[in-house]
C-alpha cells in the first residue's frame, strides 16, 4: 500500500486535497481525520504539518508526500523533488531598509532574519557570502530590522507592498521560486504505485492547463488554421459531410484560449467551441 503524506493545514492543504480528489483518490471529509485509507486505490493518506512532510518522507516512514519546494529545501531531509504540481507558487527574495543594500554581496557581515534559515544558509554558502548571523523567526520577519534583531530579511515576496510599507526594498536575484511539489526519498527505489500516482497527477495538471478547441474550416484553409492550433502533438482533422470543410479538434493552453479563437476567426474558421478537459493521460 502506497503511503502518501498530505499537508494538514495552510495554503498547500486545500489545493493538494482537491488535486488528489480530481486524480480519483478518496479524500477526508473531516479535517480532524489524520489518517485515511483508500482501499480501492491501495493507498493510505497521512495528514501532517506542511513542514513535517519532508521529514517523514526522508525518514522513510511514508513513501511520498506533497509539500512546498521551499519547505523541502529548508528541511534538510533526505528527500528529493519528484513532480512539480503547479500551485502555491511563491518567490523568495532578500530585502533591507531602502538604500542599505543593492546586491547579495552586501549581506556579508550582516544579520539575516528568516523563517527558512536552512534554505537561506545554503544559498549564501553557494554564493560564498558569510553573514554575521542567520536569525530564525516564525511569522512576520519584516519587523525584525525595526526591532533590532536583524539587518536583512529573507522572505516570500509577492507585490512587495508590505515590505515598502515597512520601509524595506528587495534587492538581488530571487533566492528561490517555489511551488507545491511531490517528493520521494532521495536514495530508496521508487515505491510500488508511484507510477500510477504520477500519471494521475500529471493528467490533472494537463487537464487544468489545456482545453479542447473544436472548429470548422474550409479545406483550403486547414493548413493556415492548424498553424494557429498545432495541438499537444498534432490536431485531429476530419472531413465534413459537405465535402468542402473540415472539423478540427486540438488541445490549446487555457490561458491562450481567447487569443487563439480570435486568430482562428481571422483565418476563416467558424463554429469555434471550447470544452474543458476533466482528466487526461498523455
């Protein structure tokens, strides 16, 4: 039976549960339920603190888990990324009082506050930069400079508005671009059932990213239309009963749907229809 660790709370919890449900796995109805067995799919789910998922996977007590790339790297556990899942994206940056730092090298000899001290220490070591201290804090680290425990912070940055309100500004390249990932043990063989889980999750990712686009187009314009919708591999082209037109079906990125529809209409396609994909195996 495949043992899967799932975040019990936080920003990863609900999206992870929804993805697993879309992949055909039974999921809990009560958030107080910490273990769930899905007999039909021969898997067992353990609902854990997001920060603990990598620890349990690295210890080999569960086979795979869902967590953030940031949490995986900060854990120091013997676990590796197996599959990026495409949700819970975030960017880690350094920030300091406005005008006090412009490049990562400026961190040398300064105190750095973060909730991800292992991740930050590893990054600075790879850059050959030695801070005077790396201060671990839970919660809002942007107050650490004003309160005198740090000179620089390393934190998740989205718009930067919270930092600017605190008199801070980001500098240097991003430390890390994180997202939800499925992880497994770094040294053990892939567990039985992981291939099926992987295909199912990849199918969900594809179904979320693409839609099916159907349209009719005159035969002499098929090549021009297909150039607009080359598809995931190649579109399906079928002659219509009238003998003068073809029906075309192609996969299109969901984010590009309206732009592609406009381009097809200009080419001469009509009857353009968009259908969501519920599941896929490619």
